C-alpha cells in the first residue's frame, strides 16, 4: 500500500469532465473518457435497447446489418447518361416538384425552400412573376414530393422540376437506378433559395445547352463512368466529396472532356460549358450524392436491419429512414449549422439545416471522411486534428468500413459505413455532417458552411419503432 501511494498518479476519468479539469490544473496526467449512459438514461429507451439485445433478436439484426453493409460496399454505381427529369424519374408529372428531406407541405416550408420552389415555377413558365408563383405553390395544384421517394436526391433545397436535366446512375451490382440534378455551381443559385432573373437565365442555359451537351457526350461513353472508382481516387487526392470537390471535379471533367468535344454543338457552347465547370469546384458534388444514393438504395428493405439508408433535411425537419422499416420516415427538428459565415453575415441570418446531401455521410464520405481532406477545415471550421477525430469517431456508430473507399491519412482505413441506429442510441454519438449554409430568407443564397448533427429525437423514434416489432 505504501508503495502504491508513492507512485505517480495516472488517472482515467469517465464521464463528468470537471474532475479531469481539476486534476489537470494540478498537473496530474489524466485521460478523459467521454461516456454517457446508454440511451441517455431514458428508461423507455433502455427498455427498447434491452429488447434488441436479446440473443435471438440480436442475431437476426446483426445478420441483417451485415447484409445491408455488404450491399452498400459491393455497389458499383456507374454514370450512364444525363436526361430531363420528366423523361426518366419515376412519378415525375408535368406539375410535380421534388424537394429535399422528408415530406413537407408549402405552409411549413422555410424561406430558402419557398424561394427555390417559386424560382422553379418561373423557370417552368407556370407563372409570370414571384407573386403568382407563390400563389400557385400555395394552391395545392403542385405535387410536392421528396426526392428520396422517387429514387433521387437534391442538394440543399433539392428542388427539381420536370424540365431540369439530371444524372442517371445505375448500380451495376444490384440493378437499381438513381437520379440527381446538375450543379448550378455556388452562391446565388436556386438550390440555395435564390430566384432572381440571373438564376432563371442560368437554369434556362442549363436546360438548353449544358444538359443537352452532357447528354450527347455520354452517348459516346458506352461503358459509362465508374463513380466508385473515381470517388476513391478523389479521396486519395484530398477531397471528402461533400463540400470539398477539387479533385473530384477535375477527374470528372477530365473523363467527360473528350466526349464533350465530340458533340455537334458549337465551339462557343463547348467553351461555355468548360468555363462554367471551371467556375466552381462543386460540379462533381451532385455526382457523388447520386453515387451514394445508388449504393444505399440497394440496402433498403432488409428485414430486421437497423442500418440507415437515408439522412435528409427539408429546412424544417431532419428525417432518417432505416433499412428494415421501408417507407417510414423518423423526424426531428432541423438544426442550425455552426461554422464560418461569409463577410457581412451573422449566425442569426442562417436558415436551418437543409438538403439531401447528407446521403454522402450516410454512405461514409463527407463529414465521415474529413480525415481524407484536412483542407476542408478552412471552409467548415475546426482544426486538422478535429478532421482526423471525426473520421475515427464515426467508426463507433457504423457496421464496418468500406474497403473500396479509403482514407490514406488513417493508414488507408475504409470510410465508416452502415450507420446503426442501435449504436447511435447506445453511445450517444450522432453522425457528423458538413454542409453549406443558406440564408434564412428566400432570394439570397449561400452565406457560409459548417458542421451539424441530426436531432437525437429522430433516432429515438426509430429505435422505439424497431423495438416495437419484437414486443409480444
């Protein structure tokens, strides 16, 4: 005992950090272990967890989650073509507008979502001005539908109308197809809620020139473009493929360029396309979203699985979908994104979290792969150490790692893949998402970028629904 007390202290503190802070002030070496009781100590949630921990049930869930995980990592999304939404997206009618996130009605939409919808109505020539567009949107004549319920995803507000061009991506492993619209590049754009004449003019050019050139270009690429391979290359070159897309855009336009040159469009039109792509690194951003969507859709509908296939936000609610509970949304309030703002804007100017782009984190890139892209911290805030920590921490809540998409800085660890609702509830660790920030009012656009987490409420609802299946 005497010898024990003569030795230097090495303390591991579990839980409340105040104890470790007091020891640090006294120069005592201490390791802080962040720990929370399972389910946050909520008795009903602990009861649901206990049901799923029963040996027979746990065995079924683990087997189902392995199946979901294998479907995700074995997916081979290939870009096959570009086409107008009305010609390829299932259920897209002449008066349908797709939006990001879970289902929402006009009266509950936030400023950016309303602004984007009004802009899309003007673009489609369903109204002559913004006042008429808002009146039509509120009339009930427009069919508002989540992108995710039509095999699609949409960045930020996600607004997709019939005449817009979209990517057509086929998962060659499982046969399913996914869609997303084209990048308008950044700042004052429809997907951020802007809708003035410059926005409409750009959308018209994308419909009349940009989309058709890409569509014709892909007719010369019979094998399509292997997006999983290109995604892996982009991560090895310093992207995380959600908000940093320098490498990905370079790789994608490099692949497309010879085919674009082969099209029968004018030299001026081709030059305009190359200049437009060069105007922002975000050209490939939607491409990675639809790549992830094609992979994750293959994991939907696996009985007993607790793996997420969707995380999406509509600016009012954050919604998740679970493989073993197809067709069901579990929601909580959309959160405020925390991060650097553009000059002249303050946090109170920002709209709440919005967009389907969290499909990237659901797959395992974006915020989950920030260790691959330490330069991302200059956009979303934080430090390089933070970026490394985020990728390591996400491993706690996932089923495995993806051997096909790896992070060099973490000894080529695969990106964390297969978010498990059980692990989120047990650990209290929420998925991290990096994302752009749109102004809370319509018509302004992007004003910053940062970090956000889903509301725990959505996972709690999902957890109870999963456990309900096994109650007597």
